[in-house]
C-alpha cells in the first residue's frame, strides 16, 4: 500500500501510521465501534482490499495506536480528477475512535494527518460525509477544520446505520 504518511507521534502520544496487513484484525475490531452489525470481511479479502489502495497514490488507511492498541482510524482516498487543472481531490471515510479512547484528540489528530497527506498529494479539497446529526459529532468535524457548506446526496445498496 502507498502509505503516503510518515510514521510519527501525534499530540497525546498517539502513534499514527498506515495500517498494514498484520493490523487488519485490530482494524476489524475497531470497525465494530463504527457499525457493530456490519458483515466481517475475511482476512484474505481485507488484505486484498488494502493492497488495492496502492492504485491511488497517497491513499491510505491510517491508524492511531495508543500504547500499542489501535484506538482510532480513518481512510483517505486520493481521487484523480480532470477539472481544477488536473488537481486530485480527497475523500475521507470510516472515521472511528474506540469508545474507550474518545475525547482525547485522537480522531482529530488522524483527520489532521489525512488532510496533510491530501495537501502533499496536491489535492484541491478534502471532503467527508457523516450520517450523524448529533451536535457533538458535527462540532467535532467543524473543530477539525471542516465546513458544512455543501449538500450531499447518495444512493445506497446497504441501509443507513441506525
């Protein structure tokens, strides 16, 4: 996978780095905090998906480790573009922090790293969507520098999380 992100420590001692194949079981466990009813991807399929990120330079699944435990994660995909002078754009998805690690700045640190990578890849924007209407969640994204200034639309094959 194209890590795009140097290993390093974030404020609060969080170690942020690209998720690698040996980290996938911990990532699957962390994703249970995002949607406990999601189907579990087999280890082989998860590894193949992780390898496909390399097709998009700069794209990465970032993980934040707190004392060796995967505490937080987000996915960054850098998408080629034929507008804006050919500058790509970035999509951030699957932002999650384990319940026991919330309110410590870990999610924000991961978002900051993802946006930094997007800028290093010459993206003209980084965007994310949330299905949450919780004021605290929306304030979290605003506090991380995101603006709620567009209207999002989607078509889904899977139902929205409850």
